[in-house]
């Protein structure tokens, strides 16, 4: 039988993979919108990626992460790497909302709002990479 802690971590990681992948796809779509014949349609596609993939995956990731911490909160209070990891995760959460707002504006016809999409995607990727590195490094001797 799979221990609850392992199941929570696995579900959290899977939700993160979907969440970050959806955000990166959304950023790429936003970056291309102004070059397309109907950029607002591309913005609409980005918005659907956000609402149908990124948001549910974020909510799942957050819920599974909170459930894991709630299982042994005193342990996580004394792990300095966890505080740094959560800071990078907070950065991704802020960017999640920025990307969602930009996709809504691009879908509404404000195509210039998508111009920073690839840069924001790169920052999201770097923040996620650092969070993953901290999560994996804790397992190393």
C-alpha cells in the first residue's frame, strides 16, 4: 500500500507538471498573438489553456502541498530550504495571475499585452526549476 505522504507528494508533483506546462504554453501563445492574422483568437486559446489547465492544476498543487505540510507542520517550520522553495513558488503564483490577466486582455483584442509572454515564461521556468532543485536537493546526502 502506498503511504499517504508519498501519494500526496506524487499528486503535488504531477499537478505542478501540468500547471507549469500550461503556463509555459500560454506564454508562448501570448507571445505569438500579435503576429497572427487573428491574434484575439490566439488570446482566446491562451485563455482556455489558463482556465481549463493552469487554474485547476494550480488549485490541485496548492491543495496537495498544504495537505502534505499539514501532515507534519513542525517538520517544515525548521527546514530553511522549504522557506526558500515556497518563496519561489509564490513568485510563480504571482506570475500565474499576471499571465491569466494578460491572456484575458489579449483575448479581448489588446494584442500588445502578449508581447512579454516569452520573457514571463522564462522567469516562470527558472522559478520552477529552482523550486524543483530545492525539493530534490533535500533528498541528497
